């Protein structure tokens, strides 16, 4: 996903409070999580595929997509 695609995805897919990103991470403040990680990705000077925040956002997008498909 591109940064723009991630922004568009999260604009149309709200993150419910308490969403588990993985076994070790629960998103408590979704707005802050998205704000910080998108800012890091936008400022990342190297290949975005090597940015940890990019992978966090992609992982969360997958969790939300799987949840929608499972409904």
C-alpha cells in the first residue's frame, strides 16, 4: 500500500477502541496511533518498506480488513 492508500483506508475504516493489532499490541487511542505512525511514515527518508511505522499501519489495515470480511 502507498501512504495515500493507507490514509484513504483509515479514513473509511474506523479503528474500534481496544482493537488488537497482534497478540502483543492493543490499540487504545486509535486517533493518536494513526496520527503518530502516519507522521513517521511521511517523514521517513528511506524506502518506506523499511519503516516500522509503515508495517504497523499495514498490519492494522489487515486486521481491520479481515474483521470486515469475517462479518
